[in-house]
């Protein structure tokens, strides 16, 4: 008796999911926070480097996510426009000539 559908055998797992981006953000911010903590302990300026390194890490993450999003949207737009244009070399008899 089949209760649950079985996934196809040759399916690649999508690693570009929201959970992956969230874990990436948390890990990178923790690394920058830890680096700031280490610098603060080294120089004796307790919250300064922790704050600065966390802000730098957050800005870097947001910039990276933004540029990845832009690249994906540009690729999506190119595929959409190519699909709208139809096959190469075909002409539409109803198309206007400008």
C-alpha cells in the first residue's frame, strides 16, 4: 500500500532555499561577532570591535544577498524574454514593421 509519494531517483536537491540563507547569515554574523570579541579582548575595548565587526558582517551579508537576488532576477527576465520572443528565425505575419 502506497501512503506517501516517493521522490524521483534522479532529482537534485535544491540548496538555494531560505533555510540555507538563514543559516549562512547566522553563521557569518557569529564569526564576525566572535572576531570582534577576540579583538576587544586583545585591545581591552570591550564592546567597540564587537559592534563594528557585527555591523560590517551584516552589511556584507545584505550586499551579497542583494547581488545574488539581482543576478537571479536578471536570469529570470532573460529566460522570460527569450520565451516571449519565440524560436529564433521565426517571423510573425501579423507583426508591425517600424
